[in-house]
C-alpha cells in the first residue's frame, strides 16, 4: 500500500514537471508579438504596482514657453571621465541636453577633456579632476582642495549632479569626488550616482546615507554588492520588492533604481516598477543615458513639487525622476531596436530620445 502511494506520488510529480515544460514551450512558440509589445503588456513585477510612468513624465515636463530664459529648463553637471573612459560622461551629458536641459557640464580629468570636447561642442567641459599618476610628489591635500574648490564655484548653479560615469577607480580621484559629494549635500543639490560612483559610495555609505536627494542606479552586479554590503545577504529574486525597500531604508531613505528587465524603484517608503517598453539589446552605455535622463527629470520634478503643482503619485521628486527617466530610456531603446536590431548602439538610442519624448509628450 505504502509502495503504491510512493510510486503514484513520483509519477504525479514527474507528470507535473513534464506538463510545466510543455506549457512553457507552448507559451514560447505561440506567445506572439514583438519584444517591445510583450514588455508593454507587463504590469507588475514581484507583486509591485506598475508606475503610471507616462502620466508622471507628462506631469513633470515643463512647457516650452517663449518667455523662459536659458537655464530654467535645467543645468546638469556630470562628474566623471578619465583617460580610460571618455564615452560614459559624454553619453550622460548629451542625453540630458537631448531630453531638454538647457546646459550640461562635464567635470573630468585633463587627459579626458580634449576627447570629450571633440565629441560635441554642446557640452561645457571642465578639465580639473586629477589622478594619482599626474600629481607626482605634489602636495595631495593642496591639490585636492583646489579641485574641490573649482567645482564648488559652480555648485549653486546646478540643478543636479551625476556622479560616476567614466570616473574610474583611482584612489586620489575618488577622494576628491568624495569631497565634491559632501559639497553637493551641503548645497542641497540632488545627486544621481552611477558607474564607478556606486563603487565609491558602496565602500563609503556615509556619503549618501540619510540624504533624501540622492539616487543610486545600480545594475545587476552593483546591486548585488550593495545587498551583500548593507543587508549582509544575497539577492533574493522571489522577494525583490521587499529587499529593495529594506535596502533603501537602511541607507537612510535614498532612492534606488534597480535596473533590469523591469526597473524597480524605491525610496524606502514605497516600491514602483517600470516595465513599459524595453529592448533585448543590452549594449554598454544605456546606464549612462539613464543617469543623465533621471537627473533632468528629477530637477523638473523638484521644481514642480516646490511650486505646489504636483498632481501625480508618488510625490517624492526622486521617485518621479527615476520613473520618468526609466520610461523614456526604455521607449528610446525599443525604437532604436526596431530599426537597428542586433546592431543597436548607445548612440542609436540617444538619437531616439527626442522622437520618444515627442510620442509621449508632444511639444507645443
């Protein structure tokens, strides 16, 4: 009797496994539709509420008013760019302009500056950052103070800083950037941290901890390091929203945009996902577009909130900036993929930012 029961249980389990595999194959074959369409039909991830990203994007985007003057639509600064990495700061800075910021600055090393300048005359490039190899036996404290002072002269003019694209990991350079982040906090300037900036703050959490105007935009590996460092555990895909909520809360209410198939965003109070649009092409540089985009939308959302004209939820400007930036990038990536397919590059996505914005929020 017991043998029969055991045998039947095994058979049932085996049949169930076969049935699940068959159902998966059927869904794969007859699912229909392109990748972009399937992404648009996804409304939740790990139990989270999908953000009304298009309504949010429209609500925080300023109108094109002829009475406005240069600078009112946003002044963004990118802190990054060294001799090895010049593309990332360019992608972030030019994306900010393509979306609608009026001015975009790049603070980089002297070696990177001529290269970044050659990419576009639209960017204001400051060759002031220094790396260890370039200071020789000089007085490091004096040189660091000079670098920080040069950035600080501009700080009050900026609506948001993007820290990290193409920054590299030179110890002296990272020390200087640490001081720049502290200056931004004292000036109440929003900060979007990406790339090597995440390496810096993961090892020095006090730089952003407790600062509600800080946004972290980790990819899969960067997020894994944050979870291991702060929560002392591994990433749990089955409890993604709860883990992200805990992580943001533990860092003191910063906003975290976890990049992935669905982007998950939390400020320690709530979690939202953005699954609309998307592309299966994962070329390098998309995160730089995202950081520049989030910086612009965050600065716009902050102004709308300050004016008391916010008509969407959530009300936190950093959450709104992340949601809008994520949606626009995903839209641009989907359009670029429709045209270029496997050969899609970051530049192709940047060229689709304007058309994507116009599709979602037509200029008048």
